[in-house]
C-alpha cells in the first residue's frame, strides 16, 4: 500500500439513526462499525468547546468510508446555508443508476432536491449537506476519460 491514503470523510449529523437510514436506503451504503467515545477521550484530538461525547457510525460504499458523527452536547446544527463556492468541503458526489428515482427516494427520506438537470442533480440530505448525484453512465464516461489521460501520461 502506498501512502497517503484516504481513510474516510466525516459528516456531523443531528440524528445518527435518520442519517444512517438515509445513506443506506438512498445510496446503498453498508454499515461497517460503530464507535462511542466520551468527551474526555476525544478532547485532545477534536478540541471541542464545550467537551462533547461522540457517537460515530461508519458506512461504506465500495472502498469509500463515510463517518457519520453526532455530538453530545451538539454543536451548530444544520448545513442549510452552505453553498458550493464556500471555502471548505463543498459536497459529496455519488454515481447512481437512476437520477429521477434517487431524487424521489431523497425526498421520501427527508432530503431536498435543489436541481435536476439531465443526468445529474444537486440534493441536500436531511441535515442540509450538499450532495451531487450523476447517472452511472456519466460517471463511467468521466472514468474512461481519466483512464485514457493516465495511459497517455504513461506512454
């Protein structure tokens, strides 16, 4: 294995059970593991004020791991105001089989569809996290181009 390697992306949520259900039902993530730590155990690493206990659930999709985190006491709740051009992590992007069907599931499970254009859509999860989805065929075209560019760089 070569390093560095992406281990996971953490996402703070307000209701861990609701978020786990959303990501597993809509996108097919699977539950990997769960972790509960006291504020005293994580304070040195996370530097939270006030100290907060954490409950984490790790979900996997292929080799990607999404860490859902809920804090007690909670911090600032909601990501509704985040926009794409705001500094920091802007969104998750996921390939799906059917954008329209996925949009319907998102709404049924408490999310919001902001925009659906052709083979892509922009959504918010129940806590307001931005998610871009694209049909698998569009993702496959992007990956084919990436593979071709890599081969060109090697040749």
